[in-house]
């Protein structure tokens, strides 16, 4: 077995974890879901979900990783609960599943950097997205994006991931701040801010059925929970680090970047009277059609588009390498091959699983629906039950290391994990399952099946 690596510095761990959290979930979905579900009212609810559910669940993953210093699957056996390895396996599989189509979206971003530089999408943004989002060109772009992520992971923790994210994360924040300052000068910026942040309890109430699970799901997704990332990254952490402090830094930074994204996106849309119907419910069209249409109308749109989509690319890469490291970490701990060899092997598997999503966006939607509404909440639920109810006292002892004593925070965290987080995740899971399998559209077909591109698969799922 190859000797296990560690982070060279504590800052290295923090920027890598922040880079994992600050991804497409912040720049793509968060601003539009906020606007659709009550503006500032939704932001408030999301913050509550982050504090009461996301942050405690993140600390649970931290505890497992640092306590064991092994990959997410073997960590449960290392803690004396071999039968719980299935939980680690589910988390690793969830991350692998998500990354398979995440790479496809990363490929789209590559195409949009080129399209911005040439102005290729300026005349017909929707048609351009349709042309580059599926088919052979999307497969090639997926391969290029995945190749970059694989190369970074192949170099290892210190020389690959840590070095890359130390450049990526500050770049994302600095450029987003500059773009937000520029967006504030646009005519119509005020209307954009109002649309994004004006509280609307009526809108929140009307969309409660989707807003509540999305707020909790967004906390999982943007904090990289349920995918074994934080278990894996914290397994390289020294025992003197304060896990609550590190978790707090990650949560605050991640939330601020999400809000920054809204402060950039909505002034662009309102300054150019872009039809918000193009946002497609916060889906792909939000980033790749509506925002692209905004750049088409602005002076120096080519340059601004290149800058914006470069930020999106860096954010996507920082998350992709964290997701890939989860599987590579397990492989390095269990197989007597070099890290580069294992990284390439994992990359080939991801490419194969991502082919349906690259060939047809309907498959990508299907993969995403399953991950967001089913796999993530089940994975998070299993981890918090394990930490809260199976190894509770040991988990508390681990959390205290490096803090100089937690006072009342430790017991409060543990009981929040045992009760509040478990109930919150169960509620989110129940709503997600209902929407996927039970809430039929006007034709009587559940959403999971309605979005499936293959009639054969529909028949299999209805057996």
C-alpha cells in the first residue's frame, strides 16, 4: 500500500474544501432558485438549513475522516463497524454518479469560453446551447474537462489538489467581487437586486413544497455533503486543527460566493431586459442561455463573457477534483498501483458513465434528479445517524481535539445531529421521493419517468 499523503498546510485543506463547496451549485442554481422562491425569504430559510442541518452534518463527516485517516469506505470498518461500510460505499458511489454528468456541464463551460471569445452565441443563445450541449461535440468537451481534472488529481494531494486550489479559490472570489462591482454600475441593477433579494413570503408559501427540500438539498450540494468529499479531505487533516472553526470558514465563504453570483447575474439580466422565462427554473438555461444572452447585448460582451465563464470553469474544476479524489483515495488505499494509474482508471470510468448525459441532456436531467432528490439525502441521513447514534461519544471526543474544549457546543452539536438534522433530512427525503415517484404530471407520469429519454427504461422502472 502506498504511504498516505497529507495536506502541506492547514490553509491547503481550507481552500480545497472551499473549492469543493464553491462550484456550479453556487453559480448556476442558487441565484435562480432564490429568486423563484421568495428572494430574501428563501435566503433566510437556506441559511437556517445551513446552520441547523448543513454545518452539523459537515462536522459529522469531518469527524469520521480525521478519526480514521483512511478513505470513506474503509473509515467505517476502521471505527469498528464493518457492516457500516455500505454507507461509505453509497457516499462514494453518489459522488461518482454526480461527477459523471458534472463533467459534461464542465465541457459546456469550455465551449462557452470559446463561444464568448468569438461571439458565436450572440445572435442565437438558445440555439447555440442546443448545438453544444449534446452529441459528439459535447462528448469531446466532456473528455477535455475530465482530462484536466484527472491530471490535477494524478499529481496528488500536496502537489496537485492543494497547489491548484490555492490558485483557483482566491481567483474565483476576487474575480466575482470585481464582476459584482462592475454589475452594480449597470442601468437596471437595482431592479435585479430587488428581484433577487426582496422578501416575498407569498412566493415562499406558494412554492413551499419545492422550496423547502431545495433549500436543504442546496445546503447538501453546495457544502459537498453526502458525496464523501469532506470525509476524504478531512482524512488528510492534522489532529491539531479545529474542525468547528474550519467548518465555519467553509460555510461562510460558500454562502457569500452564492450571494455574489446573484449580485452579478441579475443586474446583467435586468440591464438588458432578458426574458426570465429563459432561466428554465434555474436549470442549464439559466447560466448558458439567459446570462449568455445578456453578454450578447453588452459593450465588450466578448471579453466579459470570457471572464465570467472562466470563473465558472475554475469553480467547476475545483469541485470536480474533489469529487474525483473520493474514488481515487479509496483506490490508492486498496490497490498497489501508482496514483496516476488509478486516477486515469477512475477517469475512464467516469467518462463511460457520463456518455449518456453528454449525448442527450434528458439523460443528464434524469441523473441529476436521482442524485439531488434521492441519493444525496439518503447518504447524508446514513452518515449522521452513524455519527450521532452509533459513535456519538467518540465523535464528540474527536470534535474536541484541536479546539481547547468546546464547552456546551459539543453536546448541542451532537443532539442537533441526532434530532434536528435527522428529522430535517427525513423530511427532505420524503418530499424528494414524493416528487420523483408519486407526484404525477397532467398525463399521469411521475417526474422521474417523464424526464427519462428511453422508453425501455421507463418500462423497467414501472415494473
